[in-house]
C-alpha cells in the first residue's frame, strides 16, 4: 500500500535542511573570521571585532556581510612569508 507523506512534513524537512545548512555556514565563517590574524584584518582595512559581533548579533545577515565585504578584502591581502 502506498503511503502519502503530508505536505507539512515535506515543508518541515525542507526548512530543517536549509536551517542546518545555514547554521553550518555561520559556524564555518565565524571560525574563519576568528582564526584570521589581526594583521591581515588591519592590512585589508576591515574591523574584525565589528564583523564577529555582527555575526553573533544579527546571525546570518552579519555572516552575509562578512562573506560579501570582508572576506574578499581579506583574501586580497598578500600572505607574509
């Protein structure tokens, strides 16, 4: 006998997967921001404390700002050595 899954279960699973994925991205970007040396942040003209606090306070919005603004600037700084 064929069992039909209610649409509510499908929506729940879809949004649960999206939420888990966004949480993983948030944690990865937070770790990356915290591991980046202060000298790299200074050389890129960005404020590490501002972005880390932004990631905590406004969550995914702060993370998106970090990904779109600070991360490209930080990657543009040449590695010392």
